[in-house]
């Protein structure tokens, strides 16, 4: 295994609006996953999964309201992001490994009656978890993401993929800001930069866009198998895409058509914001999560 970077705790001191106690789980491979675990341990669970290049900090304005509504909230940092360990070689990462790592971690939490809230890569990993263990999930809320299985890459995404691989600089905080409608504070931008003190620590963030199975990709067969499960998933599946995301616009249509739990679901809505809707409309995203949980009976 490649060298592992563990971001020093001091980098995360005094982050605005992120008071959550850290929790850690050691994967079988020896890598350490960080996660937020708030609320009663025996309550139904809302699993908040972040995308790239963000981390659980993205959900800081949503965790509290969902906990206050009586739920347990789990918000992990994917390997390569946040307070989780980071492999420093791009070639050490694969889509399959991300799914396996998160399944290992999720099973360790003993969570059940789970409502998945996901966006960006949080959906690519999270929906694969739903497909792998559908009985553990009571519902899904999907925003600005999907489960691609070999489709052609949209031009905007192709441009982003090339930038992530070849740009001499990769300013994570500024990247988040460019995909957010509201103006982040300097401290918030710094919080997104905090996990990545050097170039080696950004290997996972750099390679993620290249792992998305758009076009020919080794992950396409696994995606197709996952879709077979989703096409039988009849629990509440709510799409809450934003109105200003050029990359995922219209991506909800295939879920409304193919996932039974998304058909005739009255909770679908359009949220107001850009790609990182957790920054632009956290209240709206949290509200649809709670409505979906209620519709799921948890």
C-alpha cells in the first residue's frame, strides 16, 4: 500500500460551525475513517455522504436540525478526504475500494432504518451501499448526483476531469466556492482547505473525477448490477436537485423513471443553489430528508 497521509488534528482547530466530536474506525486495510456520529445510537439513522473535494464539514448546517428531530446522524469522511486517512498515490484509489471501505465502516456502526442523504460522489458510493444491502435502508434523498454506468461525459464534467488531473494547482476551498452560489467566508474556505496541507494529500481528490464511470470504465458492470437492485427499490426515493448545477441538471429523470420508490413520490423538489446545495440551501435539503424519513415510517 502507498504511503498514508494523516492530516494533523491542529489543522481542524476552531472550524466555524463544526463542533462535532470526532469518531474513528480502523478499516481492515489499516486505514482510519473519521465520522460524525450525533444523536441517539438506537434511533433511525440519516447517513449524510459528501462528495468531492469536500468532507463532512459540508453538512455542518444540516446535522443539528436532523438530530433535533430525533434521528441519529452519521456523516463519514471518505478515505482521501477530511479527517480520514489519505493515500498519497492516485493509483491506489478505485471506485470499488471506496465502496468496500464505506461498507466496512457502515456495518461497524450497527446502524439500521437508514435514510441516505447524498450528493456528488456521496451518491456514487452511497447508492452502491443501498444496492449492496437494501434491507438496511428505509429511504434515499438524492441531490446533484447519480449512478452513471458508461454514459458519455457531459462537456462540463469532461473539463472538470481534465482540470483535476492536469492543473498545476488544485485549490480545494476555491473549487467549493466556485460551485456554491452564496459567498463563503474566508474561514469556511479555509475549512475546506484544512484536510490538504500538501500536494500528496490531494491524490484522492485529484483522481476522483477520473474514477467516475462515464464512458468506458472498469466499474460499469458493477454499476449495471447496482441499477438492477435500484429498479426493485420501492421505499421512498426522493430527488432534490438544485436549479443551478450545470453538471447534474436533469440527472433526476432516470431515477424517477427507473426506481419504483421515486415514481409517484410527491416529495420531489427543486432546491435553490449550485452544485454544493448543502451550502446554498441546507434548510431545504434537511427538510426533504425529514419528510422522506416520515414517509418511510422511521
